[in-house]
């Protein structure tokens, strides 16, 4: 059976009332869910950074080992070349061996310089590693506290919220799809989630703009669905609100 406009308005107001109760429950949790999510993201980022620094430290340590091996090889080569100097037969051979000794000596100097640079980098990265570890530990402790707070609040309110969500689902079945789509769009358009509002002191209680007397009269007649010409919210009259709330008061 086709619903009257008044029945549609009552159904929409009932749905809005239920969603407002859900919104209030979620407001009790405040920013905690977002804070928990941000901390989880921060921890994931810190862990990735720590892993990256650890990999860079390993590479630097490997580079130092390689450079020390190069120095050892160069020193062994110099010792060998110095032994050959005693056996040279002409100046050309002497110059060639001396040149090799000089090259090996330069290689040692380069490797020693590189080792100092690597050690300096290790010092800086180790400091960064330790600072990041400390930040990570602090973030983990903060997350544990925030999760505990959220779990406590959620535990206290979840049952009530689940019941209201069930009621909202049931209420939606009483409203035609076209109106539900409009309602949902309005709900998501405003931070307070108000899609259906009443007249309050001759004004829209959503945006607080004045409603012309003729429009107020049409709203009270409940012959058509009227939206606020300023904010687009669906408007219901004060009497309908009182009638909807009266059973709860009784």
C-alpha cells in the first residue's frame, strides 16, 4: 500500500532520530579511532625506516670489511714488490716495481679514507636507528594506551550501538529507495549528519535560516516533502516531532 506523505515524513524522522543516537554514541569515542589509526600508520612507517637503516648499516659494515681486505691485499702486494726490488736487473724494472708499490700505497690511502667515511656514516645512522627505536617504543606504548581506552569505551557502548544499527536497518525498509538515497546523500553532506530537521523558532534547525510563513504552513500540512531552500535538508514540523517523541516520554 502506498504511503502517505505524512507517513514518509514520520519514517524519515524516525530514521534520523535513530542515526542521531548512533552519532552521539560515536562522539563519545571522540578522536580515539582516528588516533589509533594514525598511531598504527606511524608505527608501520617507523618499522619500515628501522629496517631500511639496519640494511644500510649492514651494507656499510660489509664495505668496511671489503676495504680492510683490500688494504691487506695491497700490503701483501707491497711486501712482494719490495722483495722483487732486490732482484731487479735494470732501471726500467726498478721504475715499474716502484710504480706498483706507489699505486698499492695510494690504494691503501683511498681505502683508509673510505673506512673513515663509512665509520662516520655508521655513527650517524646508528644514532638515527636508536632515536627511531626510541620513537617506536613510545608510539607502541601510546597505541597500547589508546587502544585500551577505545576498547573500554567500545565495550561500554557497542551493545547499544548494535541495537540502534539494527533499528536503523529496519527503519530503512519502511522508506522508498529514492528517499533513502536523498537521505544518505544529505547525511554525508553535513558533519552533524542531520538530513531531516524540524522547524525551530520559525527557522530551519539545520542551518538556522528563516523559513517563510507560507512554507511553514505547507510543512505543517504534511502534503508534500519540503526541503530547506538554503541547506537542502528535509523539513518536518514541530508537532510531528512532538508526536514522534511522545511515546518515549510516556
